[in-house]
C-alpha cells in the first residue's frame, strides 16, 4: 500500500469505501486532500457527515 500522504485521492477513496463495504447504511461519497488532512464526506443512514484524518 502507498503511503497515505503520497497516495492519489482515488486510491484513498477506494480504500475508504472498501473499509466500510460491510457496514449497512454507510457509504463514503468523496475524499479531498487538504494541506494537513484528508477529508472524507460520508453518508450514514442518509445523513451526511465528514471525517477528517490528519496527515503529516
């Protein structure tokens, strides 16, 4: 697996979706690389939210 900082956004999105694939009602909509974190937009039972992962 690539280092999370150097991985392209599509690869990160793929890994995130794969991580929640067995969870009912959970879907990762998108991911955005920001300066110091990666922001994932997620749906949980049709409610939208965000998860941020800090990276160095």
